[in-house]
C-alpha cells in the first residue's frame, strides 16, 4: 500500500478498479458486476476495457438476442 504513488483518498478506488478489471478478464465477474464495483457508467467502463485491451465477453447467445431485438425496432 505504501508503494502506491497516489493520494491516500484515491488508493481504495484504484485498487477496486484493478480488481474489477482482473476479475472481469478472468470471467469471474459479469460486465455489470465489474462496472458497478468501479462506480463507472457503461460507456466509461467500456472505454476502460478498451484502454486495457480486455475483450468484452459476448456470447453467441447474446449476439442472437441483440440481433432479434434490433430487428424488432
């Protein structure tokens, strides 16, 4: 903890963000769970994943559901 060069008030948020990213990358947290634990909105968390080159978990089932939904619109 002492070696982290951040103001003490930001250390907890930074560690929670890193943990959420790691658990998401390992598929132990869903996108929503990881996003909520970082207190970021959908777009901000998506951008964070992009910045870290962490691929979104997107199954074939989710794609089918999204396509079905889009076609109804």
